[in-house]
C-alpha cells in the first residue's frame, strides 16, 4: 500500500433485529430536547415511529418533530430544520430513515450554531465548522448511502441547479447508528435496487484508482461480490433476512472510509450523477446507474489493468486466450447484465433529462483528479450524451 494515512471511525453501531433496544443506552448520554427527523411518514406505517416516541418519552426527552425530509434534501429544508433547532434549543438530533435523513441531520448539526449561511459556508466554500456541533444519532430504514457511519452530507439547491456533498470530519459523524435489516423490507423494489447500486458504486469509486497492490482493493472485491450475490436474492425475495442483512452491512462498510485507505479514489460517477439529480431530482442511485457504464467505458483504457482485474475477480470472467481489453469489456458487460436484472435505469433521458439540459449538467459537474483519467469538459458532455 502506498502513501501515509490515518483511520478512525467514532460511530458506534448496533446491528440486528433487536438493535432498537440499545437506543435506551444511548439517549441518557445527551440532553433533554431531541429533534426527531424523518421523511414522508413510512416509519409510521411500519410502527417504528410509535416505538421510538415511546423510548424517547420513557427516557424523559422532549420531542421536537421535524418531518418531511425529502429524498434529496434541499437548502430550504435545511434552513427550516436549523430554525426549528434554534427555536427549541435542541440538544440532540435523531434521524430515523434513509441516507437523506442522516445527511440532512448532519447538515443541521453544523448549522444550528453557525452565524454564516450554511449553503455558502459548507457547500460552496467547503469550509469546516468552527462552531458547536449538535450531536447526531441514526436509526436506519434504507440502505445505500453509508451515511450512518460517515461524515458525508449532500444538499440540493434547485435555484442554483446544484447538488453538492460535503464530507465533514469526525465530530460530525453520527455518535451511534441502529441498523435493523427488517426496517428495510417495506421499501418498494425501485428504492431497494437504487440503494443497492449506490452501495456498489461507492465501492467502485474507491476501487478504480491506484496501481499498487493494495489490501483495500481485496476488501472492495469481496464487498462487491457480496452485494451482487445478495441483491439477486433480495430482488426475488425482498423478505429474505439474510440477504437484506448482508446488503445493509455491506452498505456501511462501503463508505465508512475503510476501503479508501491508501487510495486516491475517483468519484466522477457521483459528480455526474449528482449534477443529473440537481436538474431532475431523480433518485440518487438511478442517476449513478445511468451514467456509470458510459463513464467506465471512457476511462477503461487508462486503467486497463484494474478493469481486467475487476472482470476476473468480481465477475468471474475467464481471461484465457483473450486480450486485456476483451476481458475488461466482458467484465463491464457482466456488470450491465446484473444491472438489468435488478431493473436499474440505464438512461438519463428516462430520469427526465432532455437534450437542452446537457450543457447545464456538464457545467454543474465537478471534475476530480483521483481516478485514471481527468475528464475534459468535452468528455463530460460526450458521456452525458452516451447516457441518454
């Protein structure tokens, strides 16, 4: 492994079908007033809301309701949540839902005691918090983002047509996260498979970088194989606990910084997908799926050795008698076949992108330099056109 790095993750995890009971152990560590953050009400349908409210009340907490967090949290919603937290002198933020709720909670946590405009400070200037941070805890109901064990927080500004993520430091990461695979079983298939691809692509973004013999790559390959295996089972039987538990656990380890150690990392699929999302408000995992294959086929020749390895180790492609390029292309074909089996969207036009949006989406795409090829603006436009 090349380079020098540190690794520390302060988030405590409670995993399994009885994990919610550990909320009783965590709540006494924090203040009296809890901002309960959730989305459109699905947690009420499955009875989770009532369970959590009962636990909060039994621990003597005052509950401040913050409902309606949307799949792509907006700057307007962020400002609303910050106002709510300030007016009620909130001591703790409890996010109950998917990655969007967790992301949103982290954005609120760094903004409550901040005098600056949080969008400008954190998402335009990418500054770090210099103020008191309100602690966050998560109860996860949807897998994909890994937000339950990292410092990432993505916010959308529709007016500026920008969707931007900020990865905050250790102090902003959730203090604890509760992961019960059963909570994910009520998700519609489209949301489940979008989350699955988000997991897979998080791994790819870190895997497709570097040339050295890196332990992180071996871990990444195992995680990718687990996602592929379990996802096909879950598509056929969404209530298969073993498959759903493996997907949930893999999602966490895909983006808790472990497999990024010793890596430069890529993240261009996310930059492309997030810009598509800023224009369409489409489901995050679907935007990634729609741009991935055109992007990887564009950069493949620059990282051919790794793409060949990906084909052989992840997809089981036989390399005998074939050129490296043939093997690599076969790997991407296997990946495409798996994506189709899941029912992922492979075209940005199906997500609402029109030809007249291409230049604007390209303009909103941050170009990063950690992968095998630094894209030109023209290449970004071409990838988007191929994704139509």
